C-alpha cells in the first residue's frame, strides 16, 4: 500500500478551535492563569459541546488565534493536505476578541500569511448556530457574503440538529448561495435521514457535514450520488458520539458502494484524538480499502471544497501520480 501522507487531500470538516493541539491548549491556559480544560471523557453531544466552548476560552488575545491558524496550517502539511476549510462560529470570540467581523478579518489575514509560508491553501467556512434565533444566522450569512471571494468560501450550520431543523434557515442559505458560497450544513448526525434530505432540498447543500444517516433511508445514498452531493464524514467522531455503534459498523463502505462522493475528516482532533492523516489510516485499515478507493476519497475532498482551480488541478494531478506509483509498486512487488 502506498504512503497516505503523500496522497494530496483536502480537509473539509474541521472546526477551528477543535483542531487545537493539546499542548497549545495547556500552554495557553497556563499563560492566562486558567485551569487546563478537560476535553475528554464526554458521553453525549451536550457534554461534547460544553467542552468545546471551554476550549474556546483559552483564545483570549489576537496572537492566540493567529497561533492556532499557524499550527492548523502546519498540521495540514504533516497530514499531506493541500487545502483546508476550517469552520468557525465567530460570535464565540466576541467577548474576548471583539465583534465577529473583526475576528473574521484577523483570521483571513492570519490564514493568508500561513498559506504563503506553508503552501497550504486555506478557505473559511463561516457557520451559524442552529440552536439560536435565525436572525443570528442571517447576520453570520451576511458577514460571510461580504467576504465571499476574499477568503470565505462556504457557509455552514452547526450545533445540535435536533434543536434547529434545516427548514428554519432557508432564507439564510439563500443569502449565502447568492453570494457564491458553498452550502455546507451539518445533517444526518444527531438527526435522521430526513435531515439530509432537508439540507439538500431546502438549503441547497453542496456538501453535508456528516450525513452518514442517509443510509437509513432506502435509495437516499443513490440519490446523493446522482446529485453529486459530497458527505464530509468523520468516522472517529461518529463512533465516540454514538452516532454509529462502533468504528467497524460505520456506513462509509456502504456510502462508497452506492457511489456517494465522500471525504474523510477529523472533525475535532483536540476532542476525538486522530488528525486527518490518522483518520485516513484508520478507515483504510478498518475497512481494508485499496489505494484506488483512498484516491477516490481524496479526489472527492479536493473537488468538493472551495479551493482555487489551480490548487484543485495540481492536487488531482498529484492524486493520479500517487495512484500510478501505487500500481507500479504492486507490479514490481507482486
């Protein structure tokens, strides 16, 4: 099997603060005189969400956020990612770092410099919180739209699906899509396959964050395949939050078998453990996926994100070269 690190790939389901290194969490907490947040051992989505907010608390200065962006780019290099699309709910940082637009501009500036330094392209997914009044989501969508073409590429919808069905946010996503942003809501994680259908039909989803419960409705995976909707799956996250009974029972193989475009992602490495490269290795080993299938997953991630045309073309060429090298190795070492 070929080296997965050298396989060009994109990371499309990564919550910015949840991608923080554990060492950075500890260091920032110490610098700010805070107890180091405990971010493991959650047994429910509610507990997970509380721990996520606790991790946000250590980001108290602009330089803390810049450090997080820099380290996220460095980690992408180590994983063999050529493009990343971190998601952020900007009001999380209002009290410590200022208004959402100021926080976004700080992130955009930091990511431009990080991209120049590392060669990893960074596009941003501005997210709305589905548990709040849709008026807040409208404000986030308008902010994202103002920066479309300037580093923001997608608009998401996060938090507990059971408390904020897609139908409440149709006008919000109209704003985002009219600005040319990708529609990338969460669905099919805590809620069932009907949430995936609603995300596609009502929000015009180009990608669905998770979406794995689509397998619970007959014919839905095939419909997603026909529409070209990509599911940004996070197998370890799904197992740890009991979305699936175990990693071995994850529906990834069924989705691939139905022809669905699937990207593999880490979601929140700080909380769940594996990073992007480790997640690729886990799915290959768990499901005995061959190099052709891994290349297909990587290609879906590249094609479905908001990367520039040049980054996509170079990455897809790199994927082809990676696959050719794998075939040549098999021929020479039968």
